[in-house]
């Protein structure tokens, strides 16, 4: 079946370095992708999104890259800070029946930032 | 400020009990979802609803049911709780016409003993 998954379950980086979190998806019909950050004890929070007609989108310290050829999504965090330590999920938007907005999530990558 | 509110942060229930998890959103969103989150498995979709009184099964609906009597409220029901339903439950809502970003509640940690 089609799925969204992550290449690395854990990632440890030094404070100030850049982080790259990867995600593979297999549903070619998905047209919208989102990255979420989940801190301990909280629900997931939106970070950045990208539509399938784009290759790159930048936010504040974060950049999402979409490679539709190989069905790959990445989240880049510049100058990683201790507050970035969390689990990061990618999600794809699948259209299900007549509805929109059915999000399928990957398993998550835990980012640990070393001081 | 957008808000999705789950009625409880922590619940402890006994095996066989009927359990209700409530979720309310104040954004007038059409789509609402229930996920469970387990270590190593990520977020798995249980049920979702895209309109009042409408419901669709997600990936793991067995042992659960849902109710959507009003647009703002989406309830998850465990008819007879079992220990394998011990998990973190997350509710989310989306408005299809606004980019489909999902807003999540804070989660309910359910323990079935």
C-alpha cells in the first residue's frame, strides 16, 4: 500500500549547525505536504507546507524541499537551537472519496540538539 | 487564536468500560480527525468526518466508533476499552478551503488497566 515514511528515526546535531530531516512518500496523487513539530507532552504544531506545484518553500529558519521525481520531501532547519529539539512529522494530503484534507503522517524523526 | 480542545489530558479506565473522548474546535472547520499515536508507529488515523453526521473509517477503526452531531464537536468512543487501546489520542480539524493545514488538540493520554 502507499505510505509516508521517514529515512531516519533519530537525528542528533550540534547547536548552531543545520539540520536536515528527510521523508519519502509514495502516493503520487498527493498534492500538499506539511511538516509538523511535536514537543514532549503537546500536540503537533504546523511548521511549513508546500504544494506539489512548488520545489522549495522558505520560512523563518526553515526550508522545505520537494522532489516529485523521487517522491522525497525534506525539512532544513538553519542554525539549529535547543528549542528545536522535538519529533518532526511529515504529512501528505490525500483526497479520500469526496472529501479533502485527509492527512497521512509519517512515523516521525526525533531531533536532539546538543549544546 | 485557533483552538482545538480535547476534554481530558489524562484518563485511566478499566478494561470493558465505555470511554468517550471529546474534541471541540472553534474554527468552523468541516473536517475533523481522530488519530492515535504510539511509539515507533507515528500517528495513525482512526476515523474522520467531513460533515455533521458523516463519518469515514481511517486505517485502524476496529474497536472504535465516532459521533459528529454538531459541526464543532467530534467524539471518539471506545465501546469496551481494552489494554491495547492504551495510547495517546489526538484530535485535529481542517478547513478544506484554507490550505488544509490541520490544527491539533493537546492530546489525551488514555491508560486502560
